[in-house]
């Protein structure tokens, strides 16, 4: 249960930060998003693995570093955290976002979400699960900066979720459409799964 609570807490603050950044649009928004992921990973990684992302949980499971019995509870905690964070954002900002949700190119969104979720899962597996990098002090920074890079470079194309729980959160806030949430789920889970396959093929199972 401790692992699931930690996954809820980390995902909650990630989605809360994303929601406030999207709604308020501060100048350093992408840095805030990458930074909150970094610090939450440093805070909870030793307890739950610091996934805070259903796609990362899938990658860790396929790589062999997440117990099968933990996958669904992790997903439940992460998606629930996304919804709760979204509701908090809506309360703080006095309602859902403007009904005119953002429109993103469907194919472009799928491509960049797939690629950067692949990159995120690839980095996670290599810096947080590989024996060669066990005990390192940079894993949270590497993972947070991967999201930062993605948010800056392709956020304008897809919204920059790279995380189905974030996708559910921004949809709940009224920022994205249900169709875009579906794109997030398909491309993000797909990118993470391919990253796990690539990891096993290149690095192997240790």
C-alpha cells in the first residue's frame, strides 16, 4: 500500500503542476513540469520506483522490474491522482477551462507522443533499472529533463503529455478533448512498450 500511496502523491503533484502551467501559462512552465517530476522521483523513487506514469509502469513491467501484481494498482493510483489533481485545479481556478479545447494535429500528436514517451521510458529503464547505473544520483534529473525537453520541443504540437495520467487530467480540466486523450493513451503506451522491447534487445535482462 505504501508504494501505491507514493505513486498517487507523485502523480498528483505532476498533474497539478501540468494543469496550472497549462491554465496559467507562466514563462517557465516547462521547467516547473520537469522539476516537479524530478523532485518527486527523488522523494519517492526508493519506495515505489517513482513511475508516476502508467506508460512507465508498463515499460518497467515489460522490462521485468515491476511485479505483475503491482501493475493494475499502480495504474489505479496514477489515474486517480490525475483526476483528483485536475479537480483541484478546477476548484483553484474557479471552473474548467474554456470549452474551446485545444486542437492538435492527430498524426503529428501521435508521432511526437510516441517518440518522446519512448525516450522517457528508455531513459527511465537505463538510469533507474539497469545494474550498471544502480545507486546513481542523477536518475531523477535525467528523467525530469527528458520531460522538460519534450515539453519545450513538441508541447505545441501535441500538448506534451507523454503520460496517460496527465492526459486524463488535462481532459478532466477541459484543456484537451476526449479524442486527444485517446491519442495520448495509444501513443504513450505504445512508445513505452517499444522502449522496453528495445531495452531488452540491446541491454538484455539483468
